């Protein structure tokens, strides 16, 4: 069958797999956890890349490329927490017919590939700030069930790695990057995100602190980490000996200056974002792509042509519709004309709806007679006519409206599923209603672990999607926007915890 055989609400993972295949976003391969990014999804990555690359270039970041392979010795230099990731590292052990003397890691991230160069390059404060980025692929041999775009063994990302003289300068950049990440989701993908900081439990162990943007998948009420921007502090500078001579130190001639460790950031954004967009906007007819990132923004479909239509009339319609296509292209609208023979209009409607094209423009003899086309919005199904004379101005306007309203709707849904919970008795029941929670928390790591354990239990009588084993809620972030002042003496939400609450923390089940 051409259509999707399950509804999004009844079986999200089956729905998701069918949508990405039938909308020609991605294809499976015989390499487990590795996929083909087809033009409809790869073009989204290109739009993201163009948008973000301009932003970081304006910040003085330069693109570079480091090797795909990392020696074991080099990877081990980050040993204090690489062992936590050891299970994810993919190794090359043979070259051609020869066993390698020393196996090589396929980069899972490039800190260790880059920072020995940083150590060599950075000598004086005049070498700072150093800001390099890579657009590349990385491999993480995750054992958890692979999910296309969301969790694959190889994925595309950008990884920015900067070195600064001071913590303040580094901290400023961390937040600037996070703002650009949020803008990618909100301005391009029409996906709302919550900005915040990871708790100590959830942050990258090699970081001084981790800032994050958190998405939300309404269909299952789960949070999803959307991108991260870390301040690494001086941890890596100490590991890799990245220092500058103290420019402010008063020294006598010939006296050695003290060495100061630099302050570093690293920030990454991945193709997981495409999966988030699919999950947030898709519906039971298939993909719904925001116009900003849709390879086809408007599809023109000739209608009213049947076996009674004379060849002249058919010719006339196709000529007229091709003129409309040219008009729209001239107006900068990415337009497709589907004048294929042998497919009914209805068949074509379903196909382009599956592919998520934001606007369908139907045009037949009656429309031409009225000098108008019938427009249909993919996101709402709303139908309206557009005068052919207004096409070049009206269609771009409508596409902007679609873009804005897709974000607004998704933002309203996310906001309505972010529930403030003040008492433990409400924690699991509210969680089980497909919400993420804002709770007063003590910020203690063990307390978080306890909450994760105690919230895995299902509450009697609350139907929880049997397929999704009711995993516990983990902390997603400490939202930058706190809902209200924590009143003096407010207790931590966890009844087993005797500490006072320090801040509002967003908890939820997550990907
Ligand atoms: O998350 C980012 C943004 C882009 C640059 N890297 C940082 C931290 C990455 C944290 N991380 C994440 N995953 C890893 C997986 C591994 F197999 C491994 F050896 C190391 C890591 C690892 O360091
Ligand atoms: Mg990981």
C-alpha cells in the first residue's frame, strides 16, 4: 500500500520507519546503524549547514579538517572519561592484508585528534582565541537500538572547538552558540526547544559545564537532547598542555613567565535534528516539512484532465501550468510540476502529501477559466484560491505563514506538556500523561538517580503505552527560564531527600 499502515498515535516507531522510507528521506543499508541520506533529507542538512556556517564565520570561526582515524595512544590521553565511552569506539585493526601494528580508532569526536595540534599552535596569548570547526561524520558503536537520524552509528555533525584566554570569554561564546542552535530548530525546522544547563549527572564528564537545548516529542511525551554547547574549562588544556605565557605578569628581563592554561569550548549539532523535525511535524498522511527546508515548496498538479479531455485542451492546460511553474520559480519558490501521465490527481495528491510538500496548487480547465488555482496547505489541509495574477507574491507569503504557524503550534503543544509539579504524589501520574515536568530540586546527583528509579514504576490504573517500557524520568536540563522564585524552605520534590530545593529542574522520559 502506498499509505502508512499505522497511525502515529498507535505505533510511533512503525509510523516513523514507514514515513522516512515512503517520503524518500532515507534508505537502509546492509551496514547496521548506517543509512543513506536521500536528497529530501540531505537538502535539510545543507540548509542547516548554510545557516549555521554563516553564523560561526561571523564569530571568527574557521573550518578545518582533521583525520578520521585517531591513534589509541592519542585517544587514551582523554582517558579519565574515555573509558566511560570505550564501548562506543570503533577500531580499524587491518590495512589491506596486513594486521595493523597499532589499531586506529574511528573518530567518535575530535578532541583528542585536535588538541595536540592546539598545544603546538597555542604559545602566546596572541594565538588566542583559536576557533576551529569541522563539518564531518563521526562513528559511535552504540549498542542501544539504532533509530534513523536519532541514534545511528555514523552521523553527520559539526564540531566546534575553541580556545580562549579567559573563562568569561569562553562562557560568552558557549551561550552565543546555543542561541544559534536554538535558531536552527526554531527558524528552519519550526521546532521549539528549551534552553538550559545539564545537571552534573547528565553533563559530559569532560566538561566544566554543559549547556543544552531540549526538544519534545508529543506523540510519546518524551524529551530529546537537541544539541549541546560545552564549556570545557581548563580540563583539556591540562590534559594536552595547552598554555600561554602570562601576558600580565611583571617579570624582570630574561625571567620566565608563568604558563596559564587556556579556557576551551566544544559544541556540536547533528543530523538527529532531522529526525526530531519528522517526529514533531509528521502526521498520518506522512511527512510535513517546514517550507524553509523543503526541497519542494509548492507542487503544481494539473487536474480535470480525463479521457474526455481533447489533446488540444490537455496541451493547453499543461502549457498554462508550465507558465505558472516558471512564474513561481522566478519568485524564488522551489516548485515541482507533476504532469506525469498514467497517475490520477488523487494518487499524486497522496504522494506529495506523503513527501510533506507544504503547498499543493491544483489547476484545471475551470481554474484557468477563473484565472486562479486552488491551493491546499499540507500542515492544516486548508483550501483557498489564489488569483494567477497574485501567484508570485501570494505563494511566498503563504509559505512564510505556514512556517510561522508550524512553529507556533508546536510551541503551544510543548508548553502545554511542560507541567509544574510541586508534590511527589503527582510526579508519576503527570509524567504518564505524556508530559515533561518542572520540579523543585536539590541539584544532588544521587537524588536524581533515585527519582529516575522511583519514577520507572507505573501507577496503577494509568494506561501507559505498553510498548514503551515505562522508563524512569531523568533530568533533561535546568531551564535558563525558571518558572518562578523557589520560596525559602521549599523541599526537594524527592520525598526521600531531606535537602531544600535549589532550582527548578526539567525531568522527563527521553530518547
Ligand atoms: O558533545 C560534544 C560536542 C562536539 C565535540 N565533542 C563534545 C563532547 C563529546 C562527548 N563524547 C561523546 N561521546 C563519546 C564517544 C566516544 F566513543 C568517545 F571516545 C568519546 C566521546 C565523547 O567525548
Ligand atoms: Mg552518546
